C-alpha cells in the first residue's frame, strides 16, 4: 500500500468532526505522515551548541551571584528556546535589547544601572 492509499484509508476512518477539520485546511495540504521534530536536547543553533550548552556557557561566563535568581534563569532559558524555535517574539526582543544597549552606550550608561533604581 503506498502513501496515498494509506492517507485515504486514514481519512475514511476519521470521525465526521475530524474530517471537517481536514476539509477546512484542504485534503491535499493535510499530511498525516509528518516527520517527528528533533528532541529539544539534540537541536543545535548556528554555533553548534544545544540549548543546555548555550545556557551553561552563558552562566559560566557571567558568574555574578545576583544574576542566578530563578526568574533570571527562566528568562535565559526562555530566550534560548525562542532562538531554537526561531520565534519572531524573541527576535524582536533581541533586536530591541541590542538597540537599547547601543543607546545606553551612547549616553555613557552601563546596562546594570537600569536595575539599580
């Protein structure tokens, strides 16, 4: 049995409600044989690091005790995952941070001063 025959057999066995959903997206676009995504722990970014490696290296190179709060670590983890999933939300956050950092530098302000208020 080839893929098209198996696809038709799967479609024919679906409930009317599920078929309605597939009809809405289009039978031709429906792909019941999708390849599984790579597990998060083996995905690598452009620098050939996993999210865990990237996070560990970041913390190793930024050994300030005041940065190791749960909230801070959560933010670092969220940014790593956003980068790995290519989510535009995190690209926007990164672009803004780079832009804001440059604005601070132009005015002679160190970024740590933001949190010293």
